[in-house]
């Protein structure tokens, strides 16, 4: 069966263009995924910093969030700062909803840091798979939805089988015929349903979920980031 007929039979389209783009970015995408595993193998402080980055990302640019985290680490505010102190840094770097997100960071820190001892990595290691870890994070960490929790787990090398669904990813799924329409909002049930469609598409094209996410995002931003 030709590629054209295969696409038509599945309802998928523009797969040749997708594959060409992936071939051109495959090396840098896979290097980035290796870097994520390195972060996950690092200290609790490094893993916590990645958690905080993901807490900042809703409705804010990834580069602004990354700069905010680096500035907070440089001043030690990420690990010792009050909500007001953290909020000032977030605001100065262009992170939206800086007051609420500063409170989220402090609440997450209080969850995982007690009397100078971290429990973040230890508590994540108790889960058998990324899906269980995602559920726990969503239920227990204020500010984390399915997208942010999956983003965090992917960025520490523990969630490569999770979809990170936002409007950019869903727009690309729609472009290739994997999603009939992009919903304006996502319930947990709808998130899991679309995650299943993305997994099916991923298996069909032979590009992993994590690779697809970085490929789709590079279309939107012009770079392979995180």
C-alpha cells in the first residue's frame, strides 16, 4: 500500500512532511531526551527546579520560565524565598500570574523539603509507572494538572510514555488527522482520550510520544527546548 493510501485509510495526512522534519531534527531531539534523564539522575534540588519550571509554564513562555528558575537558583530564593520574594523575580522575568505561581512553588517546597532534608526523588521512585506518578502529582501538588505533571515527569526522564497536551500539540495532531477537532478545555477523561489518540498516531508513524512533543514544539518555537 502506498503512503498516500495508508494515510487515507487511517485518516492521517502530511506524514511525509512530518517524517522529513523528524529526520532533520532527530539527532538534537534524542540528545535532548538524554539530557532529561541526566536531570532525573541529579540531585533533589535539580529535580525540584524542574518541577518549579513546569509550575510556571501555563500561559507563560518557556524561555521566560527558564530564566526565572535560573535567577531564583542564583539568589537561593527557589529554596529559601518567601512567596513575595519569589513573585518579584517571576514578575521581572515576564512570568504571568506571578503571585499565584510563587505560592505554588513555596507549597511544593514545603511538601518535599523538611528540616533540610528532601523527599522528592524518593517519593517519585515509589511509583511503578509514570501514570501512577502523574495521578499522585495532580492530586497532591497545587498548580499541576495532567499537562504540567506529565511535562515534569518527561523533563526528568520518567514520563516518555505520557502526552503533554496543550493547544500547540493538539493543533499539530489535528493538522495530521489524528484529532478531529481541538477542544477549548480538557477534563481528565478528555485528556486521557486524546492521549490515547496521540499514542495511536505515535505508533503509526514510528515516532515516540516524547519525540513527537519536541518535534511539534519546535514547529511552534523554532527550537528544540523542553
